[in-house]
């Protein structure tokens, strides 16, 4: 018969278990600073490698070293290899800071290889040791580099070819210039440039060096630069294309269903239907967030679309997607309620960005002293022969849609279509029949024939002078999307359009109209009041100065004419250090800053272009 024996745990066992738990918890804690430090360290090592390979004085020493006992071809090839590795480390530094997994894999190969090449060339172990230590660090903390690759197109191969060609030409010209002079004397700039260009393609140039080793070093370096340019360009051109996110027809149908049930919550909700955005849904499918990735920033706009109770689920999916790709999450123009949910669920911060002007059509009137300037301007522009028509887009003929879209494109003034958070980017689409369009017309003098009941010439033709386009905001609201006018038209035409819209849309069942968004409206308003402090006045002065380029003050004053209610809008962001990057990405999204090249094989959608409709399931949508 066996007797159970109880073994009492030693006092050391709980202590060891506690230490193991603490160690596992410490290992799982993300180190936000580590990828940035590794990236900058790789950038520094890469620059040092380039400098040591380009400038001869950094390679030669006055003492005999192990490298000096090696064959000349070995040290020459080591110098060329160091140059190539240095350039690649510089190119990969930014991706390392963004935690990209592919960059980590490449660096794990380049760092030990670079250390081996440095050991052949330097009499001091310092540079080699730094590379080895950094390699050990990135190997130990490999879990910090988990991000997937960004969307890509083959246009990046073209951009790489241009940039790398310029870099190779500059470095090659520098290599030719800093090495000892040739046998034929001091070569001219044209000869050095010719030597560089020939060397990049693997041919001998006009310069003959007095030392075979120097000539080989220059030739190998130039050939390596040319080979690196060709290799990186070929890799980017031949790798599989991963298209940029876009709104699929199936996702568009689901978003439209959410807008039909919850579209009245947010005036910016309809802009989730921009076709250059992608969309993420909550696990229940009752809420969605549309976004675009710009320069590593995952940029959303407005509140999530759908049921408020499902917003946290959509936000968690959004944040998980941002973490998976190491994108910076940000939201432009969310409401106060949306900002509270974002900050609570995602742990983000919020900053008041400006105010949205909302007018109650039932309370709007041109009477009263406050509206005197608008009233006088409208009467004056009407006496000059202008009149307006307010209609649903679905009531327009196809020819009228094309004429309005083409006129809006002509009046844009730039080749780039601006807008992201409060712009739809299209006009006349079959799915947008509930949008409202307001057109201003000026009939030829003395021409009354062919006018309709309101005295406006029938149809849309050469008399069209301005257009407003509103998107639906639930069943009883509209939100301004587009305001364009003929630059040769009389001043005050925009005021006439707004007044006509506010007076006529109640017949269409609209009681709320959202006008333009006024950035930093509260600062502009408080800064001009009596008693404003010096800081507030200085901030207002800066905004007024910036208004020369970004129309900050002019939009605020224009909106204020119609006595709207101001609804604050917020920017949601992770940390203060991310604000410059988010601001730069937002200006790119709004097309105030344009970088890069157009997407390969895909037409950029612009105002004035009418897409052809295609069948999507049982619903006809525009491609």
C-alpha cells in the first residue's frame, strides 16, 4: 500500500516563478524607441561606410596593419562592397524605423557582411564591433520588427531609377574627383563626368590613373554603383504588385446600407464613399471606418459610419490594422462624440481642429441688420442678371451632368483634384442621385425666349457661371462638397448660391445644411476680441499670415456671414511627436502637397470625368 507523500515547495520556487513571470512580461513590453534607434544607427553606419569607401584618406593609415598585408584586389573589392552596403543601409534606415519585417531581414544580412568587409580594411576594430553589436541587438529584439510591407506599385521602380541614378552620378563624380590625379594631368570637369558616366555602365573612360590599384578601385566603385542602381530598379519593377487600398463595389454597397440607417449622425459620413479610400468593418458589420494610407499615416476622416454601439469594434479593427503595418493612426475632423470614443477606446489624444458651419434652413432669413451685407450683395448680383436653380442630381439629364462636371473641371484652376475629408471626388454618378446641385446662370442680355418658369434659361449651357454640390446627410440634411465658379463672373456669386440653396432646399425635405469647415475658427474669433492676450493675438496673426495660401481666415468670414451654428471638429492622434508627420500626410491627402507619380495603369478620378456604370450584384454602381 502506497502512502501519498506531500512535498512542500521550497521557498526558492515561488521566487523563481515570480522572476520568470517578470522576465516574460518585460520581454513582451514593446520598446517604442528601439526601432527608431536602430534605424538611425543603421543610417549612421551606412553614411560612415560610404565616406570610408569614397575618401581615400579615411582608408589609409601610417602604421602597418593586417589589411595592408592583404592583396590589393582584396582590399579594393572590400572597399567597393562597403560602398554598396553603406548605400543599402541608408535606404533601409527609414523602413527599420517603421518596424518593417523585410528591412529587418535585409539588415541581418548586411550588418555581418559589412563587419567582415570592415575587418579587411580597418586597422582599428571599432567600426567592425559597432556593426556586430547592432546586429546582435536587432537579432535579440526581432519581435520589434513585425510590420508588413506597404501597398506598392511599379511606379516606385521608376522613382528609384531616377533617384538612384542621381545619387550614383553624384557619388561617382566625387570618387573620380577625390582620388589621385591621372597620368595625363588634372582632368577637366567634362572628362571626370565622362569617366563617371562610362564607369556606371562598366566601360573605361578617358582618364588613365598612374596606379593600377587606384584605377581598379575607381572602376569597381563606379561599376558597383551602376549595378546597384540596376539591381534595385529591377527588383522593384519585377516584384509582385500590391495595389493601394480602394473602396471595392461590395464594400461600397455595405457602407451605403449603413448610411441609410445611420447617415444622419455625421455630416461627413457620405464622404466615406470616396473610391480612393479603403474601409474596415467592425466584427458585427454594424460600423465601418474608411481610411487612406499616406506616407505611413493611416488617415481616417469624420466619425465611424454606423451604429454608435459598434464603433468600439470598428476602432479596434482599425488600430489592429495600423499596428500590423506600423502605420501611424490618425483621424481628421471627427465630432466631439467621435473624439471621446476614439480617445477612450484607442488611447489616443484629441486636438480641436476647427469648426463646422451648420445652418438650420427653417431659421434662416435674410432680414435683420446682421444679414444686411449678404442681402445687399444678393440683390446686386440678381440685378446683374444672375439666377439659380436647385435640383437633385437624379433630376438632371445626362447632358446636363456632363456640362456641369466639365465646367467644374475647367474652373478648378489646378491639375490636381483637392479634397479628402470633405470632398467626394466625383459628380453625376448613378449612386449619387440624392445629391443636390445648385447652379447659377446668367442669360444673355435681352434674351427672354426659352426661359423656364423662374426666368432661368432651360437646360445648362454657356450661361452656367457657378455650381454648388451637396452630398446627403441622412434623410433631412446635406453637406457642401464642391463650390466652383467662373473666375470671370461677378463677385458675390457664391453668396447668391448659398442663399438660393438655403431658401430652396426645404422644398426637398432638407432642414440642415453643412457649409465649409473653418480651421481654427475659435482662435480667429477670440483673437480679434477686446482683451485677447498676447499669445492668442500672436496665434491669430500667424493664422492670418497663413491665410494667404490656405484660405483659413477667408473661409471663416465667408461662413460667418450666414449666421451658422458652429460644431467643433477634432484631430485624433497618438502622440505630440506624430503631429508634424500627420500634418504632412493630411496636406498630401488634401492635395496641398503633391509627391510621387501617378498610380501605374490606373486613371486618377477627377471632377469633370463621368465614370461608366457597371453591374455590382443586383445594384448598378459606377466603376
